[in-house]
């Protein structure tokens, strides 16, 4: 997976257009979250694109943790610091957007970076409807179709070794906690290589604007989502 087409580097900084962020979400992650639509009022750059850029720039470490502290809008210029154990990614105005913690051995092997990025992004992009809808249905809640808000909060990966030829990411368990109209989701996964488990990870997301479950509305929302995916594939 080549990500150079999904960002630009004016004066050594990293920034994204709406088209780049939206194309990455749809073409690479197969993620049709309305927040990544080009014309979305609250448009934001996919967290998975930031993850991909960080791996491409700094390599893969045995332990990595990403904490998203702000939604990156189109045109925001990010300053990438010199490599270190703790990376603080700010905009040129000093606003913090991402914290990255790294520990253990590190690899810049292109094949590892590409394969890990591709596998994680594809897994992450399947969150809706495959994972979130069943989780919410168990608690008789659903995402508001008028104003869906699913925010990437954090992610961590721990690898046992770095000589991984073709990592395959598999889901382990999913956990949802509801507090009023807000929800917190934990998705656990592991990585396999040649049938051997070589790593583990977790992704956390925040949900807001939740409402009481309505089966007909959920079914209609899923249909609309899948129709948008098919229409995009046809147009491409």
C-alpha cells in the first residue's frame, strides 16, 4: 500500500486535503463513516491515515500506542518531531492532535510497514456495521442516523517479534460500555504469521448521540451504508 498520494508535505510538515482523507477512508480502509465524506460539515481526517503516516515515517516498534487528542481537519499542518520514544504530534499553531509512545526494538522494513498498515486499516474499517451494530443491539441502543458520531480514541499494538513476513489480523473480543447517550468501545485483536500468534492489540472508540434501538431504522441505516459503498465502487 502506497500512502504518499494521501498527504502532502509543504515545508516539511504533513497536511491533508478533504479529497485525500476521504479517498483513503473509502479506497484503502473501506470506511464510509460520514465524517470522512468530502462535503461533511464536521469532516475529519481518518485516524487510520495518521497511523499509516506515523508508521511510514518512524517505522514499526515492538510496542506502540496511539492516543488521539484532537480531530484533524483538512488543511491542518502537522509538525512531525525527530524520532524518540514519545512523539507529540502538534499543528503549527501548537495544538496537540496525537501522542505516540514507542518501546522495544524497531524495524524500518518496508514489507513489514506496508503489510501491518494494510492489515490493521482493513480491520479497523470494518467497525461499522459488522462490529458496532451487534454490540449496540445487545444493549438496545443504536447510533443516530441523522448525526452519527464514532470517534477513534486510541490504539495499542504489542509485537513479540519483528521478523514477520505476512501478518494477518484477527479479532478477539469486543466490549461496549454505555453511559447515557455515550458509549465506549474496546476492540481486541491479535496478529498471526504462519499460523503463529506474533502480536496483540486493542482499539478504543467513543460514541455519542446514541438513541434507543429501532430495528427498522437500523436496517435502513445499514442498507444506506452498503448502497453508498456499492455506488462508490461503481463510480470508481
